[in-house]
C-alpha cells in the first residue's frame, strides 16, 4: 500500500511543529528555517515551489511525522491487503476532517483521510483521530461488514435520508470506539460521551441503555445491522402494526394520526393500490397521505405526492 501526502498538509504540519513541538532540537528547527530561506533564491516560481516542497518533505520525515502516519496505518492490517493507497490531505476546517473510501474504475481502492495540520503537532490529538477514522476504512474494506454507501442514503424523503445517515454514523461510531477501547487503542470519544450522544438521538427508546451497551460491548457488526437500527430503531417494519409514532407505509414519516381503509373512498383506495402495490389495507396510512390523495382525486389530478 502506497502512502500519499498532500503538499499543503506537509507544509502546514512542518510549520506548526517548528513553532509548537518542544521535543524537536533547536538545531533542527534552525536548519529548517535556513533551508526555507535558501529556497527563496530560486527565481523561477515553479523551481522555487519545488524547492519548498523538498524542504517540507525532508523535515516531515526527520521529525517523525510520516512515521506517525505509517504507524497508524500499520495498526489496521487489513488495509495493507485491500487498499492500493492511503492518501492524507489537509482539511480546511474541522467539519471537513474524516476518512472515505474511493474506488477507481479498475476497482482499485484508496483511502482518503482529511485532517487538520494541528493534529500532526501532537500525538495526543493525532493517534485517537487516526484510530477512529482508519477503523471506519477498515470496516468498509472488510468483506464481512458488507458496506454499501448507496444503501445508507436510500430512503423516502431527503429529511428521512438525512436522519438515517446521522443515526447510522452515530451507531457505527459507538461500535468503533467500543472495539478500539477493548484493543487498548486511544479514540476520539469515551464511553460516557458516546452514551450521552446515543441518549440524545434515541431518547424515545425505552431500552436505549441496553441497546447502547450491546453496541459498545458487541462484536464486529455488519452494515445491514447498523442500517436496520438506524432506519427502524423500534422495529415497526417487522410488526407492521398501527402504533403511535410508527412510519406510514406510503410516505415513511412517523405518524400519530392513522386513517383506516374503511374511512377512505373507493376512488382513493384505487389510486393508492395503483401507486403502492405492496400496501395492505389493514396497515392504514397517515392522515397527511390520506388528505393529499383525497385532494388530488377531487381535482382529477395525478397523484404527484413527494415521498
């Protein structure tokens, strides 16, 4: 597996280390600044830029920054087997940080990790981040996990898709930090911090504490298991019962106001059956969908319901 480094990340990290890391000998820092001064002697802009890049790469290596990234990758053995390359680039803001998996047209896979240069100046900030993000990638390339990026975004409406993605990410993060902790690896959040996040996201579950413990202490999950909990945490899709807060079988939104088939006109029922062939009349539908179907039927309009 090849290690690729973004020039902006290398430059930013070396500059920060020259000013913030106290374990770097002062003689080495002086050589760094002297080498940079020499690079200004190149009149051609391209040659000058190449000279700066060489200086930054030299001290990035000398100060152990490249070794820190190599060490992080080495903690996840399956990355060596499944990745063609791991590329590290500079993140402009904190929200841009993270790791992703890219698949080339020839099916070769690369990990792209975006991080702030500030993390490179302290192993206390770098190692937990690398462990967490590289475990994400490790799961994605693991055949047993069966990761499907498109499956996470599938859903009825944009708002529902966003909710599922947020829940999916949190559930996955909980399992990752739990596994890393049991392996003795530093990670980005403690059990208490993840528990608080889970409480905020799944406060509607009566057994949320037990669910969290199962995720934190559980074995390696699968993509399907994580996605199932993110989409349907209360298991309504399995029971198909008409309960307060259950999702409408038509639009997918949670509803507390159900309309039964007996209360709907035959014309509207016919339209619903045409649009939703798998819908069972004993499931009912939400009041919103019933109103929209009634309205379009009265006006003789097509049922262009945005689901």
